[in-house]
C-alpha cells in the first residue's frame, strides 16, 4: 500500500492538524517488514581490549562506580544501547578493586570474558566468576563486584535497560556501605536451585532466575555431549537456552540467553527472527554474515544481530558463542517470529 498523492488542500489540512498535535494516518509510510533502526555491528576484542586496559589506568572503580565501556550501536548514537532493547558493555575490574553496592530496576547478566578471581555479590551471596560463566543479577537486587585475584577480570554486562526506560520505571539506589554484608554461604543459590531440586517453599514465578550462576564447565560439556547423539541444527549448530530452573522459562522476563557450539567446518543455513541479539565469542574462529555484512570473528569479539536481519554462521575452528536477546519479552507479548531460509 502506498500513501495517497498529496494535493494542496490536503497539505493545508495537514498543516492545520499539526497545530493541534494531530496527524493524518494516511500520510504515514506503512511499515512493510519487521526490524529496528539498529544495524549489524562488531566490536573486535583485539581493538577494544587495549582501550579497556587504558580505562583501567585512567579511572578508578571508586570514581567510575562501574568501569564500563558501553557498546553503542553505530546507528543508535546517543542511546548507549547495542540494540533498541538491549544494553551491552565491557567491564574491567583490577585486583583489589571493589565496584560498590547498588541496585536498579533493570535486570543484568554478566558473561565472563577473561580473567580469574572476581566475584559478584547478589543479595548477600558471593558468586565466583570464571571465564565462560553466565551470572544473573535480577532487577532490584543489591549487587557489588570485587576482584580478590591477581589479574584484571573482564566481563560483558547485558541489561534490559531500554525496557525500564520505555516504561518510565528505571529506579536506582545506592547501598549505604561500599560492600554488602555476606549473609549467605557461597554456593547457596546453586544448592537450592542448581541441582535439579527446589526448596519446598518455592513457588514458581515469571521473575528472574533464582540460580545466580551457570558455570561454563557444565554448559560446555552439555554442548559437547549433544554431538554424540545427532547432527547440528542447520542454522544454529548445537544450541541450548539457559533456563530459570524453577519455571523452565527464560532466566529473565525480558532476556533470553543462549550458548551454541559450531563444529569446525560448520556452514550454517540462513536464519532470522524478530529478536535482536548480542553475541560474544567464547572459543573458536569463523564468520557471521548478518544482514549481508560479513564479520570474521575471534574469541571475545562481540557482535550484534538486529531484529529480522538474516544471520549465517561459518566455523573455521570449533567455536562456541554466547548470546542474549529480547526473545523472552517478545514471546511473553506474543510478538516473536522466526524464519529459516
Ligand atoms: Fe548494577
């Protein structure tokens, strides 16, 4: 459908309406296909890491509160967001540093990129962070980070901030002290929710996952084992989604989180879906062609596949990709669609 031709009387009419903050719908260009203003993008670890380390020299965690380089989509300048619905940032914390305790409405995930010895404390429990681990910080939970190790630790922060902003519900608050008291033993959430068991009193809800950490060791083994029983999915390779163990749903009400393995030589079929996604390469080398643009990837690179852009993976070496997207929210709202070529 094309917009009707504009004639002088209609133009004058439209101008009159404009004064009343009213617009004729028939002059609007109709949306023909899904998608957003975000564009496919890549941040190469080899290029970003030196700047991250430079940031560690230039600003302390005390000054910065969180020493994060935000990965802003080139087509969404001024928003600080990687897609129209997701935030992505690389955070670095040096040995001995503390990132003080705060809480905020947006849900956050941490995907550990490099380094050992850091922890995230969530509501009184310290969660050790190791490369490849996925750590949950549910919205409005007190959290702080610290590095008790001997090397810098870097992780990818993924947040649903644009949702909180859209709803006008973005609250934040500082804890009175820098570090919150430890009220639960390390591994408490894992014992309660991470052993295919649930506390007796637990009632399922669509809230974020009560399991705070999903260690890479277990995820990697699961992906490896899948290959023993059959071939890869034509588009995704061996791909699993992380769950809220109390519901079987996504770990966040807004964000879906995934890990996939592309065996060496994998040449994936084209695929697209309405969820915009942020990928972080864990292992391997290959390429991702997103919306017609080819990106060669290497470990720790971050890529963005916006909504409804065709994605096609190739793996030169055995590769593992972590990703998160807004699929959880889209499914809950009934918007999510996919298409395989
Ligand atoms: Fe935070």
